[in-house]
C-alpha cells in the first residue's frame, strides 16, 4: 500500500503536477462533481495522486516519495 500525504496547493501547482504526472505515464482522470473538479492518478491500479477543488486552491493527496 502506498502512503499518501495531504497538502494545500494553488491551482498552478496542481496543474503543473498533473501535467508532469501524465508525462511520466501516470493515468490521471478528471471528474466534475457538485463540489468542483476532482483528479485521480493511478499507478499499477493504486492511487498515487488525488486532488479536489477546495476554496481558492486544491486539497491534494500525493505519495510522500514525490513531495519535498
């Protein structure tokens, strides 16, 4: 099981990360819900990235290995 950490990021940080993950081969899916946009990233069927609109930014969950 992959450990995830939670962070608050700006829209720009989140969009840059999504772009980098896609370029790295991570499948990112986007859904539009009542609360706003939601992104999920899977690697070999395991959740490694998740972001949802939250106020003025995004609440992001990402594997600890990819965060400084």
